C-alpha cells in the first residue's frame, strides 16, 4: 500500500469513526411473503437516526483490492451481501442490516472500489469502473471470505452488479433483490438516443464526459452528490448528518477516477480492460437471469416502475414490487420493505 493511500485511509477513518447507536429491532413476519406477481404498496419514507452507524470496519485482500466491509448477524447464518451504488455507501443499509441479522442472516456490506477504505493493492492497477469489474470484485470477496453462495441484493450500481453476478455466476447466487430491475448495460444499445425528457435525467453523465466535469466533480463532490440524493429521492427528508455520514466515503483517493470511468465507459468514451472482454461479451447478449429474484420499482423509475419492461429477463421464480412515495435509495428510504424482499426471496429457493 502506498503512503498516499495510508494517509487517505487514516483521514477517512477519522471522519467516519462512530459507534453503533442502540435502536429497535423490527422482526419481519415471513407469513407475509408475497406470491409471484406485481405488488404495490404506499410506503412512508423512513426517518433515520443520522448518528446511527456501523462499528468495526473489517478488511480483507480480495482479487485486486483490499476491501473494507462491515458484517452483522451470526457467523454461521445464511449469507446476504448488500451492494450500494453511486453516490451512496454502506450506510444505505444501516437499518436493513439489523433487520436481517435479527432473522439469523450473516450480512456483509462492502465498500465498492473507489469508496470508503476499499483500496487497490497495486498502484499500477487500472482504476476501472466498467460494469463487470464490480461483479468480479464481489466474487473475489466471496472467495476471500470462503462464502460459496449468498443472496445478493442492491440498488443502482449494486443492483446492476447483482444482475451480472446472477447472469455470469448463477451457482454463487441463492437469490437476488434488484431495485429498478434489469440493469445490465449493452454498449451498442446505449448509443441510441432517448426522448429529450429522459436524456435530461442523465445530465451528469454528459457532464462527466468532459474534463470540466471531472474537475468539477473532484472539487465539488460533496455538494454534487447531495444534489443527486435530493433529485433521486425528492420525498426523502434526510438531514445533513445522514448525508455527511455517507459523504466521508467519497474521499477515497480513487473515487473520482472510478466514477468518471464508469460513466464514460457506458457511453463508449473510455475503454475497459481486455481481461474482462469475455465477461462483457456474455453481458452484451442481455442474458436471461435464472436465479430466483424479486425486483423493486419506485417513484424514481417513472413509467418503468411496474416492471413490465424487464419481467421477461427473469426466468426463475420471480416477483415484482412497487413502492410508491419512495425514491432511488430504497434500502435507506424503506428498509423494512427492502429487508422483507430479501427474506422472501430466500424462500423462493426452498
């Protein structure tokens, strides 16, 4: 590890070091498991305790990374891996983790590459943000922790990663929960323009395509990401403490490079790494996912919230849920519903 990474990691830990605040445990009733099909629910956005955080952050070498992660629940419980997206971090699951732990699950929540204290083992490694690397990172983490199979759940980049893991490594996935459904990127299809109103929603993607955008994001990432939170979840009244708890993760020295590469790669403005070509070739065929899955639509998804656009991409046992009044950060805005989906999808494989 370079001295620069050591210094930045020390700064991050100083900013993020907080203790777990005691809170109520909410038990989920497994008898409420929804049958296959689309279900809709009006859900009030959660009011979270901004001081509540995780305790010990563990670290393990896995693949090309030293991964920072938190763990909750019994060590011998069935494993659930929760994956965050951009611009979020592990604290999106601060209320989900104890719900699952109380049901006997071993919950693992890693910082993705470019976030928190996750770092590259080599300075020579490309700071790559293409879609397949996050799935490869998670498989490497499972190998390092000797986890053969897990339920994979996520939103944003995390949902896409769950999709990819289920498509490429179905034998490692007991089930998946995916917010916004099927998110695997097809680079050729991604070159096709959308309706102007839809393009407007992706304004930051085009900003990131410029060097001005890279510089602007680097200089203003705190305020930039807070704006994204507000736009993506307009009904969620989070406070400054809640945002700042996650914003510490954006101080990772590789954060800007990973984010910029991710969005430029999606627009075919940046190359990926050749060693992932075979994975991307498989993903380019839009593979059908056979793993048991629950997808979740929210207000963020607009007309796609009903899930009909992607329901045929899931051939295993499957159901879709719609959360009204909830924005993009579903696990943080509606932790009980997100945790319930995980408990329910576990029954699909039994």
